[in-house]
């Protein structure tokens, strides 16, 4: 039997890298996207170099994968822009929309064409797709929209028994988190998390893998929070 294939965007670091490694360890052929060739892990079958903020780069990537078939898609690539809304430019808006929403939308459309029955799609959203805070208008808008895409596709794809879910990580030990928050903000954040620590990328990956594996037979259309209890307070 040929191996099942998984495509993970943003698979070169952080949560995406942990997800990629876990699928590989469970026998999948792993395909990822990244922005730099020097960050590709040895176990990766193929890495597509693509910048989702760039329309031309994204369109080339969609053409490159148009004849490929995947059993699992993980829309993980994302960026954050933290600004007061009065300082947000149209360039900022277009950039984060392109990466966090437009790319997963049209990638899902492309992958769905060739995805076999009982495939799995997991969108990596955020707790900021459930709650929010100041200066997160851009990021929160895209993550709420991604959750909406999850719910809509879970219904639309149900005839092929394709399960679609969102995973909403809380604060996790990734480059994106450390670049978005100062040390004092991180310290305060840990105090506000009931478990008093950030998540490890592998903890998020374990949930994503379960949703994408054969063990998941009935969970679809859900936005599943994994945040150490942060949004429970």
C-alpha cells in the first residue's frame, strides 16, 4: 500500500514542524511549504518554497500541486500584525488576509478537487479566533474567518466524508509568540494561564495529528481550543 500523504503549510518551524514530524513518525509521506530552503527537515518528502503574502508565488504553488492528491491538509502558515487600528494600512490588511485567509481558502479549494473520500482538513486558527485583545483587529478578523471556513467546508464536504476542523492554540513556545510579546508580557501571560506555562509545539501537534488520523471518524466542523485553560477564566 502506498503511504498516505499530508500537506502542511508553514512546516519548517514551530507548530508546523512538530506536526510534520509527528505525521512522519506515523508513516505518512510529508509535504510542506516554507519560505527558506535551509530549514527543511530530512524526513520531508518535498518542500514547496512559497510566500503566501505574494500573489504570484501563491498562484505558482497552486499550479504546482494541482495534479497531486493528499489525504490530509493542515493549513498552518500564518502571520501576526499587532497595531492599533488607526495605524493599520491597506498593505497590512492585504498582507495578513493573503497569508491567514485567502491562501488557506484557495488551497482548500485546490486540494479538495483530488482528495479521496474520508480525507481530513485541519485549519490552525488561534484563541484569538475565540477571544481577542487590543491591537489584534487584523489577526482576530482572519482567525474568526478561518473558523467560519471550517464550519462551511465541513458541511459542504460531508458527501465525501471529508472531516474539517479548526485547532485554536493558546500561547505556545514558537518564534511567532516570542516575536509578538515582550518578556514582561510573556511573564504576565503565564500568570494568567491556569497551568502557568505556555504550550509546547508537540502538545498542539498531538491534537492535530489525532484529527487528521484514521482515529478521527466523527469529529467535524469543530473549533477546538487547546490553551491550558486560558479562555476558561
